[in-house]
C-alpha cells in the first residue's frame, strides 16, 4: 500500500511541487490550503505523514499541531520560512518530528519523508510488549499505554523511548542519540533534550525528578525500570 501524505500549505505552487515529487516516488499526496481543512482531512481519511507549513491563513501550523497531538501520533514535518531558533524549539516542543526551512530541495524533503516513514515502519522489529512501571510499550503497534489508557507519543518520541527501553541500563550521550535516532552525526543536539523533556512529561510522576529516564552526570541518559528508585533523585535536562 502506498504512503498517503497530507500537505498543509497555502502557497499552491509549493504544495503542488511537493506533491509532484512525492507522487514521483510512488506516494499519494493530498493538498490542503488551511489548517482547518487539514483537520477535516484527518477526520475523513488515514494518512501516514503530514507536511505542515506554519504561516497559514486562519489557524496557524503551531495551533494545528497542538490540536492533533492531543490524540494523534502521526509523524509531522514542519516546512517553514521561519528560521528563528525559537520557532524550531517551539515546533519540536509541541510535537513536530522534523523542521525544514524554506527554501528547500524537494528531493531532500522527499528523502526526509521516506526516512521518517521507514523509521516508523521499522519500529515494529522487536516483538512483544515491554512493561515498565504502570506502562506497556508495544513496538509492533507503535503504542504506549499506562494501565488501560493510551499515552500519545510522536514518532520521534516513540523512537527515543523505545531505543532507551531496549537498551535498559546503558548510557547514551545526546550526540549518540542524535546519530542513532535522527541518523545525523552533526546538528542541533538541543533536539534530543527537547524530546527527552516531552517524554518525561508523559511518563514521569515528577518530570523534574525523573524515575525512568535518568541523567548520568557528564555522560548522558539511561533508562531504568523504576524499581527500587523511590529514594533516588534524578535531574532534568
């Protein structure tokens, strides 16, 4: 089955160009000129990924992302002319998986789409649910539950948590996680810290004193099951 991509972009020529390149690569592209229309499209159909502009008429991309992240873990790539660090941090902080600055190469964007879809697909390689504390992580279904309640994670959040869980007790630096999860040796390592913070807010009883994702001073991050940790204090990012 071909991947179905929702492109939310009000500049028609850019949206059509992205759609053309995606379709050349065997994917289906659906164009949406507004965030409001994008929300309607997500209600009507199942998509594999969203390419999202920030500057949109009416509701902007940030607001759209905040709305869907309440219940939908679909991978999202922000494509924006905004270059400020604050926009990058905000976009990643509220749930984007990638941030691409305009102008961009359509070929590079399509390569990022393929890489993100591949990482989501490969997340099911490890079989069986993994349990820690009150949580159950299902690598096959790309799901996390706390007791019977689903905890929504973005694709990148899931990949970070899954990697740390599968490497229980091992310590990884921010640069190592950036290379393993984002497949990049160089870049903005703040991305790692942002995702760790977001995951902690969703799984830790007290994110400022983390039980599961521990900081190892001067070395990086380590996942712990949470047992026998009641008296141990962690540290935030």
